[in-house]
């Protein structure tokens, strides 16, 4: 039954890809609706099958097509794969629901059909990556995922910014594929097959090298610092539902790849875990620090994704450390924490991207400084965004807290067991992890406060209107999932069959509710019930003005100053004077730029190096046919000599 | 969830609500003494709260639902957090109540809502308070978590109930506890917005943090916020007291035992309140951007504990 459901899902997604591409010139709503209904139905099938597999724990596999003996298109769905299929299913269904309305408000007439088609293709590719049974198959669909997402990112290709972002994204994603392919080839050389199966004789040099290469490949895709730059470029420029899919799901596919290879192929060393942990913590802290500085709503969410991927990597790193030091219980807690956070991040990040898409749609700006006061104008969207913000800030009793709690618990209990050196490392990481966690709360107080509260700070947000109901259902489901997964987290882990040291969040929620109701009742009986809506104290001004509000910049200023070592700025002053001795000032300009550290000190030097090499190589290409014939001739001769000599 | 635990919830909540305003007044009283004034009565806070309850609530026209639900959520989460620290008797923990991480995050939940309410009315005072509060909470968090991890490490448990009952039989033997109590004291000062971090007595824009956030609150809502702040103070004081001097904690549910425990707790709390007041009086408020170095000191101090623990 599982295989049939899986095939049904694939066929539905293929239909969703093909239908709008066939009817590419028909600029009708129904084409796009049909196309976007396909992911919804496919998600239902996938959700059903993954729940069955998750609960039963059965593994089922099949081969679709075998072109040659060494390689086949075969798929396996086990518990790990089905978990990620569930992530894909929930998010894609909600995004598709939202997208079916959102796409009608976009520009681009019948070109939007292609967008819908590629969305289905993108989801299909992700489903196939997760269920691939061998590494070559994995790579092929990985590449399909990269290519299809490129077309989604560059939908608004007429904008210069989008083109730049798209190219940047394409380059980074191909770099990632390159590393993954290299890793797979290295594994093939080592084991002689493409099967994702354990390699014995661990931690020889080639195997370690293969791990490192795969780790870099997955890190680029997941957006781990310092390979993160594509996220803040690509996310703001792509349509919001696409950002939701990419940030919510695609990053998780990279997580899946890392976990799959670590679990099934390698026998990890202790220091691999330390490496993953260090990468994770760095991303978590730097990601959220950059997010606080960002005032483009989607750029901020992109940096926050980097932070959350860092948290997931932290969990994975702890898992590797604990399993290498023979602490299976703690290892399970950390891995469950990482997996649960993957699911939770997929839910609340796509919720946040979708609602921020609604906000951008209503205000026509992405700058949070030009928003404000939207809580009155868009009550439902603001409530949904709020739930996402509470979840991502890891506040109880919602889901973000539950998964971070598992990782915290792993940290707290681990220190009693590992060696002294690792104790110190773990304590430092714990402190940084806590820092990242509270900074993200600060970041989302700032975001919610500047977007939705107080007075509107621009004419567009003054007249902003609530989005159509169809654009509220998808995020609504995600928000409900965030609440349910948090409140019932203890019960859910019990049902799936893991005994985790999670507090009973249902009890906590009931206590919170009970206390609130009790206090309300007591106040209702004893206190004055008079309420007046009137100007409160405003420092002598007669009425509140938007210009005197605390802005997003103002809010993050203390953190800017405290972390000024990280936010490096470059000041540029140009002054012109009347006299020669520079005494009488005539005019001048002053600029302060935020230094893009990674871009200027890492990306640009490397790209310049490549440009230099490429310039030298390009001398061989002079455009003259004779030269090329000469090359062919020389190659053939060399080949003949080589074969004659060695073969 | 057994009968004992429901009784515990009732008694603990009632006791903390009853005692909390007393400790706030006591700190004020001792501070007044150090300044050579006689100061308000120790029951002044009760009277102020009662007065606030009879006043009407004024909402700014720009404020949203956040402003309206924040007082309730704040008091609810602080009261639930109060259940995590047994003040007078220790039952068997139920369903993860008493977990030290959850305790921290319940305080964070209250802070999150307070900060949003500060931004809600759109006045610059509220925003200033929220911004400072979130920044300070972010930079103190590494210290807090290290201290709590040290506690978990020393006591070999994550549950405050177990920590308190493990030390219950006698006075602390480990010198580590004294070191931890100093760190906990710093956290107490920061979390409850006292000098040298914040000045709980003024509404000056240069100094205020917590008071700035709740500036827009009025009437019964302000009463709830004040009460929540008092309860938070009491709970953190209770944590410190019962970890270091668990003397007198009732282990069984008898009326006499509870009464003795309450009286002992009030005495111990008054002493700690006196210490806090003298500490506050002997300091000036620090400049906001000097706080990170203060926190760095606290951080290295708590890391020192851990290093001593790890390598001893």
C-alpha cells in the first residue's frame, strides 16, 4: 500500500508539473489552481504514507527502472525518510493552498503557469531526494531540486536585484552539488557501489575526506556560515511562498542528507561531531546577530533560518559526539531534538514567510521601518505571525521550545559524562546556544513590534488591508500545527515510542490557562471594571505621532553597540574646502556602510582568484577553428600514445 | 497529578502571592534606613496594589490586543514559574514541573509579552524600555544558563524539587554552593531590574528599563504587572534561599509544619531582602553600556565554578 501511495503522489506531482507547462499560453486561473491542487493531493498521500511508516516502523523499497546493472532508480522509505516526507507534505500543502491565491495577485500573466509547474517539480524533486535508495539517484534528484528552484527564485527576472540573487544562488547551489558529487564518487571508490550502506574500517583518510567533502556540500545547501550568503540574497528576491518552501523544506533536505550519510554510511569520529557542533553554534549565534541588524523583513527571516539551521546542526553535532563516546541515551535525545527542530522550523518558518508575504503584499514594501500599526489593519495575519514569532523565540508552550528544550537537556546532562576537555567545549557551546536563543526572542520582539504594533510609519501601511481568506487558511494550518506540536509534544513522543525527558507541556499549558482564568475571575469580582480608551502619557505631546516611535533601528541599537565588533562598519567621508589649508568647510558627504565581512574577505578573494585562472585558461580559446582542430589532433595523438604505452 | 500536588499548587501560589509585596516593601524600608529616612510602612505595597485595583484602566488608542492580554499572560506565567520553586514544602515533582530550563523559559515568556506591550502604545518610553530589557536579557542569558548548568552539574539533576530536597537534611557542605549563590545573587539583581542594572524607583528616561516597559499600564493591569514583578523577586529569592539554606522546608503536609515553614521563610527572606537593599544602597547605577563588562565578570565567575567542579 505504501508503494502505491508513493507512486500516486509522484504521478500527481508530475501532473502538476506538466499541465501548466502544456497550457503555458493560457492565462487562466483554473490552470494554475489545478496545478497547485496537485501538490495538495500529493501531500495528502505522502502524509498518510509517512504516518503509517512512522508508526509501524516498516521499511519498504522498490525499483522503478534499472538501466544498467550497477545503477537503478530505486527508492526506499524508512522511518527517517518518512519523517522528512512528512515535513515536505505538511509545508507543501499549506504553501500550495496559500500560493493558489497569492499567484493571482502577482504580475507576469501566463508566465505564472510556469511558476506553478516548477513549484510542483521542485516538490517532486525533494520527495525523490528523500526517498532515494542509492547515492547516485540521490545526486540526480538533488540536482533536479537545485535546477528547479533556480527557476523559481528568478521568476521576477526583469529586476536587476533578482537576476543577481538568482545567479548567486545558482552558483552556490551548483557548488554544493559539486561537493556532494565529489563525496559520492569518493565513497564509490572506497566501497565500489552506489548503495547507501555502511562502510567498514572507519576513519581512514579517504573516508574522512569523503565526509568532509559531503559535509561542505550539505552545509552550503543548508546555509551554514560561512557558506550562507545565498540565503539573504535569494530569499528576499523570490516570491514569498517559494521562500517558504525553500527555507522551510529545502534546507531540511540538506539536513536529511547529512543525517542519512552519518547514520547509514559513516562510523563518525568524535572530532567530526565537534566540527559539526562548532559549525552549528557559529551559525546560530552569527545568524541571529545578523538577523537583528536586518530591516528587510524577508532578509531577516533568511538570517533567522541560518540561526535555526545552526541549532539543528548543534543537535546533530551533539548526537555524533555522544554516539562516538558511547552515550546512546543522550545521543538519541540530541538526534530527536535536531529532527524535531527540523520539523518545527519547517512549520514556523514557512508560517512566517507566508504571513510576511501577506504583509509585503498589503504594504508593497519589505522594509520593516515603513510598516507599523498593521495589527489593527490586518488582525488575522498579525495573529498568525505572532504565533510564528512566539514559536521561533522558543517560548513555552509552543513547539520551538520543545525542540530546543531537548537540545538544552542534552547539553545539561552531558557534562557529567564526557572528558574534561569536552566538558569545557560543551559549556562554551551551551552559553553561546543560550545567547542565540534569547537574541532570537529579541529579534522577533523587534520584528513583531515594528511591523504590527504602534502607528503606521508610511502611507502604504496606513491603508493596508487584510488579505483574502484563502491566504489565511494555509498559514492558519501551520499555526495550529505549531501550537499542537508544542502543547502535545510529550504525548506525541510517547505515541511514536520515544521516552524523552520532556516536561508535560499539556500540564504546563493547562496550568498557564488555569492561572490566567483564575486571575481574571478574581479581578472581575474584586477590581474596578472601568476601561477608557484615551491618550496616555506622551511626554507633553498632544497626540501620538509615528515619527516619535521607537523604530526597528532604535530597538536593535543597544545590541548593535554591544556587538559592534561583529557589525563591522566602514566610514567614508569626503570633504571639500574653500581654502587650501582645509579650514573653511564647503560641502561634503559622509557614509557608513555595514561591512559584508564574509563577502569581502572570503567570497570576493576566491572569486577573484578564479577569475585570474579563468583569464589565463581562456587564452587557449581564441575562437579560431584551426586551433581547435589542433587541440583535437594533439589530444588524439596523446591518447594513442598513452594507450599504447600503458594498455 | 495527585491530591498532594494540587494542595502544593494552592498553598505555594497563595503563600507567594501573600508574601511577595512584603519583600518589596522590606527592601524599600531598608533602603530608606540607609538613606536616613524612616521610609514607608512595610505594608505599603499591599495598599498601593489595592488602590490600583479600584482605578480604571486607560488604553492608548494606538494599542492593540497585545496590551490587553499582556498583564494576564505575565502574571500567569510568573505564577506557573513560581510553582517550580518550592517555598515551604516539597512534594514529588509531577510532569516536569520544577525543570530548571522550563523555569527560565517561563520567565522569558513573561518578558517577551512585556517587551511587546512596551512597544504597543508607540510611545518612545515603552520602546526604550523594551529594547533595553531585551538587550540585557540577551547578554545575561549565557551567564544564567551557565549558572543553572552548574547547579544541574553539582546536584546531578535538572529538577529544582530534587535539588532542594537533596540539600534539605543539612547545611550545604560544598564550598561550590557559596560560589553558586554569589552567581545566583547577580542573576537575581539583573532579572528583577535592580541597581546597578536598573533603578526600580524612577521613571527617568536615562535610567529606566523595567519601569519604562510598563509605563503605559494603568489600573488593575498595572497592579498585575507590579504583582508579577514582586512574585518574580520572591521566587528568585526563594530559589537562592532554599538552595543554600533549605532549613525549615516542610517535607510533610501538616498544618504546624507549614506554619513553621512559612514563618522561617519570611525570616530568611527578610534577611535576604536586607542584603539586597544594602547591596543596592552601596552602589550607583551603572551606565547602560558598561553593563556588558559587569556581565562578563559574572560570566567568568560562574565559568570558574564549573572549571573548579570539572577538574576537582
